[in-house]
C-alpha cells in the first residue's frame, strides 16, 4: 500500500488502519498475503515517487495499491504534475513486474470545476495507459459522511475504514486473482 495519511491510518491505532483491516479481511477470505503499510501522512505524489525505490527495496512486492493524490488536491498542486509523478510510480512498479491497482481520488470542491475535472481525469488515463486496474475513488462511501470520518472530516474513523475495506475488497481480490 503506497499512500498517504489515508493509508498510514492518521489518528487511528495501527490495528485500525486501512492496511491492517485489509489484511484481516483478506485472511478471513482464506488468502495468504502480507499487506505492508507504505502510507506516510502528508505525502503527495512527489513524496511517494521519491521514496518508492527505498520502500520496495531489492525484492519488489508481487502487487501494489497506489493510493496517492489526496494531498496534491488539498494543496491545489497542478494535476499534470501529479499525473507525471504517478506515471513514473506506475512505470517503475510495472518495470519490476509488480501488478498495480491505482486508487483514484477526487479534488476538493473548493478548487473549482475545471481543476476537479482535470484532477479526476488523471486516474483513468493512467490506468488505461499502463493497462493497470483502477479503483475509481478510494474514499467511496466514506467521503462527506461525518459519521464515518474523524472530527477533521477528512480521515476515516474505524467505521469508515471498515466501509473502505468492504468496498475495495472485490478490486483487491481481482488484483490478486482470487
């Protein structure tokens, strides 16, 4: 799981963070996999790119979920720069034989319609360019639901993480061929 605070589990005990809960769900489904939490709070696509080689080391994983972009959007960074960074991340992973699931994100509405459309277009374009799986919106079913988020309204609480895992689990299973 290459991501930001949404992956890292900001504000949650590690046992309640998305990767840990995903690990539990996959184990409960009888799948023997190790989910590694590669989330760093505050990370942008540029930060994920900068640490990618260090994170995967000499033995790359067989599969990776790339869940970056939320902080690019929160900071109003150019979608084209995010696309270039994510393109390099996916290219490097694919070159090392890693199967990738790209998890999309939506831009905050206060940045305007043009920005939001350019931002949203990045994820399906990259998935098509690299022939990788796409999960359109990582926060599907959780964004804008106060009862599923921490007080900041951005980061999922344990109930929100459960919804995230439930919704993305079929895409993860397809990625794993299970």
